[in-house]
C-alpha cells in the first residue's frame, strides 16, 4: 500500500500534469489549424478552381475532426475511470471510519 502512495505522489502528479498539458496543446493546435485553414483556401478561390484539391482539404478537415473527437472520447473515458477509483476509495475510507467508530478507536 505504501509503494502505491509513493507512485501517486508528487512525481506522479507532475507527470500527469505534463501529459494533460501536452494533450491540451495538441487539441488547441488542431482547433487553431481548423480555424486558420479557410484563409489558406483563398488563393484557390478563383474561376479555375481545382475541385479535387478542395475535396482533399475537406477530407483533411474530416480527419482532424475525427482525431479531435477521439481525444474528447478518451478524456471522457479517463474521467469516468478516475471517478470510479475515487468512489471506490471513498467507500473503503467510509467503511474503515465506520468500523473505527463502532469499535471505539476513533480520535
């Protein structure tokens, strides 16, 4: 039990923060690309528009959207896993506290 506490200590929190920060930056970069990309389409908007190029760009937006949706779904899944662990830990703590009170060893 003590080794598990050490793994979830300050070093684990720093690594978790770094991972979340990196994920946030990747998502922000994807969103930024999706917002800025229409401005890059302006040179293609002439009378001799190559529709296959525009189709490729549209497909690219679809891929970026799918990646963003995958990140969002992963975030929701991780959140549910963390909530389940926390609920289990709270249940164990509550049971132990109840046992201590019933035995009479509470502070």
